[in-house]
């Protein structure tokens, strides 16, 4: 999508929210950008990966979010505009560096994007990262649309440089993945001139004596940043055009981010019989005290509408108490809105209606709830490993080697789907890289073999330190590194184990097996998981080995391999069931469970449209009833 580089200021273009952010970073002259891929932020990195070299930006897929933050943050300290971006849980990984860089500050614009994921569409939790801005003291902005995201990126770089602080750019899944009309700005030439690092250890070396001084400097900055919030163009009062403004009472709504869109949809389409105004907050740390106070004093009733935690609500109520404001303020604490999952117009309408029915005492409230997918009947489509996925062969071999009598700590990636039947190979999952660490703890207390699963990209992310710890502390478990030659789950991005860098060119590949041997792992075996017997034997040997053992199951992601073969005009042979040999044992469907298998009555078949020709089914069938289609490629 090289259209994103169109240099026609004023041209309107329909862009995905993440692509709008990438375009804005380029327009702003960002020179260094770094990330670890994580949905819902992944498309930003995918786009920069394609165009960075052309525009003169340095971009990298870092080994984890902390490294990405440190890479971009150091460049900003040196004096060039930089950008680090990640999903919300990635900021947990980067939090150590994030909190300290708030003390030291930066010399050029540094924007840190956290893509939060309400409703856990692709995450292990739905934490609200607005609190990171509060505890760190850095400015924060929250866009509500792709157009606003573009504008706010420019603004974020500007206020970062004004206050010499990182700026937290908080988005949510709906903002990242919605498409909207944007207006392109001028492309700013990104300087390639090397900068001279000006040494200032009293500021940038945070030994305790310096850190104490820097904390005071940060605290002294906050009132100045609050003054900026008072005049920010993204904090403003809006009167809905189509809302009924001749109502009997005044209703004020305070909101931010995507919640603003739901509020406006309700006010413009639902008869509430109120005179409504909206305080839309785009710069949400520090919050504008005087603007909020003025808004509160002009309303009879104020409802705070925000997804996840009552971040705005708690602040507004506290300010109201502090400044002796009598306006009734309602929100999550009164049960109007849930603290879980995404909002939609229906949720917002119910909350506003409840507030209007009884100020201060809504009738029923809205408790934390399960997701409601409506009454539409759709065919069940459970998540599953893709046809031809090498991980399926790994799980089949592991279950044979252990006879299912093992504990399986697992990790974040496609292979997490191994927790599902029939594999049932996932007993503990905490966060990225946790499988190796939790395996060590389990190995000290359980009486079963411990087999931990981790992907190649996740191994580089945070698996290596845990493996070092396991060697040093003499843990006893098997670590299966599932090397499918990509970061598959987030869109096939490269990682340090591959010979391609963030800029798209060649890069030195780091050998996983050499890393393992280099830190002291004595048992390291590399096998092809599409060979069931070889893989099963490797795991049996690894389980017998005393101490830490590593089995690397190496085979490319089936989708990646299929794509590469098609580019070359080639394909692997499709497989079929030889009906005269099939004994209807159900091993293929109930134990191996490739999605290409299906049953019709008692007969088993392979869908040729789904089959990717991995050939594992031929090894799985105990009666030799599966094989290549005769006459196939």
C-alpha cells in the first residue's frame, strides 16, 4: 500500500486507523521507530516495514517491547524524533524503561503508543493503560478517529518537544482497526544527518542522587502540562447538531476516545428530551481542571462515559468535591456502565436513559457482563490451528511421547491453540515468555514431566532470560521451541532468528540452537515436526535427560510456505482418504483433528481446498488409508 506515501497535501484518503498513525509519523519527520508486533497495533509496524527505507526512517521489529522502547527512547534522547508502539500488555514489558524515561525526559519528540484491547479480542487481559500516564506523570492523548489520530500524532510530537517528555498515545482496538477519511499533510523530509550526543549524566544517568532531582523536575513540569491541557485543541465542548436541545433539563457528558463516537451516535439519533452538551477530552493527562469545573457548573447532571476503568469519573468526582461543585455526577460507580468489555451505542443509550430516569439512583444499573453476540444463529467456528500447521504434528508427537501424563506450560502465539481438544496441551499461560519461567517453578514441585511450549519469536522476546535462569538454578523440564520461521500470529513479521530486518533488507540471523548451547543447555535437538516418529523420539529422549533439555521443532508456517510456493508457481501434493482402506477409527478427526478432515455419515474425507499437503495425516492413520491424490502435483 505505497499510496500511503502520496505527497499531495490536502488530498483525502480512506485509511485504517493504524495506517493513519503510520502516515502521520512519516509526515512528522519521525526518524526512528521500533516495535514488537502485537494486535491491535500490528498494522503500524507492517506498514512502516514496507515504506521506512523509501522515506528515510529507521524501523525495526525489536526482540521485545522494552528493547523497542529503549531503542527509540535513546534516539529521542540523542535529539531525533522517535516512535515506539506496542499493544497494551507490551507496555508492561516496557514499563521499567518507561517510568524512568519520564524522569530523564528527552531532547526530541518521543511518542509511545499503547493499543489497548477492551473485550480481549486478541489479548490475555483488557487492562486500561491510561493509568500508566497517571503514575508516570507524562502527557497523554486519546484519538477517537483515524483523522484525529493523524492530527494528534503531530500534536504529540510537538508537546513532547515542548515539555521534553515522552507522550503516551493511547488507542483502543476500534480506533486502530476502523477506517476513516483523513486529509493528508505535507511529507516532511526526514533528515539523515548524524547528531552529536550531548553528555549530561546529571540528567540521563539515574543513580539515586540524580533520580531524586529528576523526580522533582518532573513534578514541577506537571502544572505546566496541565496549562497546556486547558488550551489543547483536542479538549473542547461540543453541542450535538441533531440532539434535542429544547429539553426540560441540562445533561452534560464527559467522554474521550472511541466512547465519544458512541455518545454522539446516541445524542444524534435518540430522543432524550434534554439539552445536551459534550466535553470531549483528547488530552487526558494531565486533565484540564478549570475547563472541567466550568463545564460542571453549567450542567444539572453530568454523566461520564468511558470504557474499562473509571479513570475520568474518579478524577471528575474528586475535582467536584475539592471545588465544592454541587452538580450530580454519575458513571460506573452508580452502575450506569460496566467496567468490562467494549461499549456500543446500545450500552451508552441505556446508561444515559438510566441516569435521566433517576438522578443519582439509576433503576437497575449495568453489571459486569458476558459479551452478547445477539440472537443470530451462525455455524460454530471454534479457533483452530490452520491446515498443515507444523504445531499440530508437534502436539501429536508430544502426547504420544508423554501419553498425556505431563504438565504443559504454554505461551503467547498461534500455538496457544494447543490448549484446545484434542491436543489439550496447555495447562498454564501467564504472559509472553512465561512458559519457560513457569516450567522452572513447576519442575520443582510436581511429580510429572514438564513440557513447556514457546514460539521462535517469543523465545527471542522474553524466553531467553528464563532459560538462562533454568540452567543456573538446575531446573528440570523440556522446552519445546516451536520454530515456524516467523511471527505468525500477528501477520508474519520477522524476528532476530530470520535473515531479514525491519527495513526489509538482509540482516544477520541469530541461531536458536547456538543460543541454547551457548548458555549451557546440554541436550539440544532440532527435528521436523512433520516427521512424527522423529519428533516423538526426540521428546522421549528429552524427557529422560536430567536437567533442562530443548527440542526445536522446525518447519515453516504452513501459510507462509504455501504463499512462497505459489509465488514460484509450485505447490505441495494434496492428500485424500483411500476409502477402501479406511477402518473408521476416527484417529484423524478426534486425535489429530486437521481442519481439512470432515465426516459424512461414517466416512472420512479430506477437503482438497483446505489441504496444504503437509503429509502428516499419512503418518497418523494406523491403517495407511491416507496418501497423495493420484496424479496430483
